[in-house]
C-alpha cells in the first residue's frame, strides 16, 4: 500500500487492563489510531481483540487505563455516549432486526441524528415529516453506495450472510461515525464477498474520511487493507507497526504458528 497522510491521533488506548473475575482479558495495552487511518487488531483466538473493541465503545469498563477519543480522556463511558461522540460498531455475530427490511434496518442507525421529540414523531407532521425525509434521503445514499438497491425492501432475515454483513455496515454508516469499529467484517464470507467488503471498507475510508479500527483473521485482507497493525496475544500487546513490520516480527510468527488459544 502506498504511503498515505494521516491527521492527528483521534484514538489513544493507554495502559488498558480488563479482567473478569480471575481471568485477564487485557493487560496494560497501549496503541493509538490517527485520523483517516485503517488500523487492524489481530491475534489468535482468545487474545482479547473483541474485548478491546468493547472497551473502546463503552460496552466494557476497564479496571485500569484510559481511552482518549478526540482529545477527551475517560476511564469509562456508556455505549450511548460513545455513539453520540461519533463511534459506531459492527459485530462478529450479526445484530440486525431480521424481520425488518434493509431500508428500515439502516434507518435505525439515524436515531441519534433525529432532533424532533416523540410527540412530533407520533404526529408525523410538519418538521418531523421533513426530518424523516432528510434522513431517508441520506439512507438511500448509503444504499446506493453499498450497491444494495435491489434488496432495499427485503427483510434482512431472508438475505444471504454476506449481504446481511453489508446491511450491518450500512446501519453503522448511517450514524455518520468519525470512528468505525469493525469486528470480523468478513467472517464466514467466500472469496468474492471478501473482495466486495474490502472494496467497501477502502471506499468508506477514502470517500467518507472515516477512521477505521478492524478485527480480522484473514491475514491477506489485513495486510492489504491496513495502515498499521496491533497484535494481541493472551491480552498483551505483542507487536505494533506497519503490515511489513508485523509480518516479519518473530514473536508474531511464533504466536500464529503456535497453539491456538481457546
């Protein structure tokens, strides 16, 4: 990948530790992510990758350490506050409303952007109606961007797995995030679906200027997409650098060639 220019540090993880009872999920983990960067977090199963995303978006509260997002340092944050500050998330296991259409699922990503109160929305008149039309126009743009026009009225429970993943990405984009967290966005996909998703991730980063932190097990995808890679192993930061630096790191090679952690 050609060298690219990035902005200031938008996300800083500083000495974060997280445990559940006697089990340590993360231990003194530190790394940063710059504006407009695609930042990968990799590691064997059970290394603490999803726990790290859960800390960043406020689902887990670490016992030690701080998360600094857009200059604001915090030890704990509620998921609603994280979303309001510009952090959106997709999940390893798809979390969509299966009985709702593609359009309606993506519209739910606009909830935090809606300014009219419940009474206005219940009446669906005047300002509330105009506001919904504006939000729907934005969602239609995302549908066009992700090339899912043909399934806009289809209940997502009827869609194949790869398209459901694309709809979930669309819902996250509907929130207009500054930071997009992707938890294994290509898990379970075939080669063609992975190529499509990789293209959309690059386009989101380029066209929307969105900073991306992703977890992915497919190393060829990671090396092609990422600007920098953080490697976790048993909850500790094992390596951090460019794809080429991480690829040649002996500790990383040993971790991946060794036993898989459950």
